[in-house]
């Protein structure tokens, strides 16, 4: 019963942690030709699942990533620049996890800002021009970018899962099995909803901009965590939920205004 509850909780947690992954995949696969987009989303989520499972079964390596590789003071940074106390010690020690989160966060910020710039400038054009531009985008290039961010998102997801379920001693493989099952179930649920979410984001330009702004916030959060000043993900989700509610109300108001205009 204990592990069943853990399975349900972990599956829900993996789905929540996978929201940003779905949004990122939706934005990237939207650059593909229409007939390849659904396949791209499935492959992107399959990559995410494989990455999570590989990281999960490399648990000793994952836990080793949290160990310090070097210290900032050894690189010449004055100790006076660091915060005092335990927090200063944490900031000073750089681990493999910190480097991955820092690089992934910067990549996510850069990619999202680039996408917003392209959307504003409309570099892809409209109609036939937009489709012609999409024909020049290769599936392998899109999947490569998805794989880079899958590594970062998967690392965050697996470390959180390991912290949620105790997997040690005689229950080690049972705990690993629960986490692996939760990952497979969560990705299965995400695959069911990936296409509707992607279509909605693609069809509503304002929501696409909002989604990319959300990814910028996630990137900032990853960078902040890597330098020892973590931002609770709940704050970011609350801010984005509030923005989504406001945008839905705005859409409803515009729809009602158009309906009244058409009837008059």
C-alpha cells in the first residue's frame, strides 16, 4: 500500500514536472512540417522517458553529481564576494549538477528569447511562405535540441523522484521499480495530451508568447538553482497560472465582443 501511494504521488509529480518539457517540445515541433509534428512530439517525449530511465538506473552517478568538483575561491574569486555562513559554503562549491543546470538554463533562456524574437518579427512569414520555411527544418535538428533539454529536465525530475521515494537497503530495487513505473505512466499521460496542448499553443499566438515567457522563467530558475539561490517552482507555476487565467478571460471578452458585433 505504501508503494502504491508512492507510485500515484510520483506519477502526479512527474506529470507536473513534465509540463515545461511538453511546452518546450510543442514550441520546437511547431517548426516542423505539419505532417511531421505529431511524430516529433512522440519522439521527443519518448526521448524524455528513455533519458529519465537511464538516469534512474545510473543512480550512483546521479547522486555523485551533487558532490563538489571544485570551489570558486580556488579559481581566484575573493571569499568576501560570497555570502556568509553555510549558504556561502554551498555557493562556493560547484558540482556536476550545478554545471548541467547552469548550461541548460542558459540554453533554455537563449532558445526562448530567440523564439520570441522570431515570432515578433514574423521571420517565418505567413501561409505558403511559413510552410516553405518549415520544410527546411529537419527532424534531427529539432530532436537534438529536445534531447539537450530532456537531459536537464530529466535530471531535475529524477533527483526529485529519488528524494521522494526511499530506495535503499533491501527495498532498493522495489523503490527503483516504483520510480520507473511512475516515469512510464507519466510520459504515457503526457503523450495523450501533447497533441491537443501543442495545437492550442500553435493556434493562439498570445499563448505561444506566454509559453515562451514561462520557459524563460524556468531557465532563470535553473540558473538560480545552479548558483545556490534556488527559486521555488511553485512561485513560477502560480505566476503562470495567474497569467493564463487573465489571458483566458481576455479571450472570452474578445469572443463575446465579436459575437455582439456580428449580431448587431
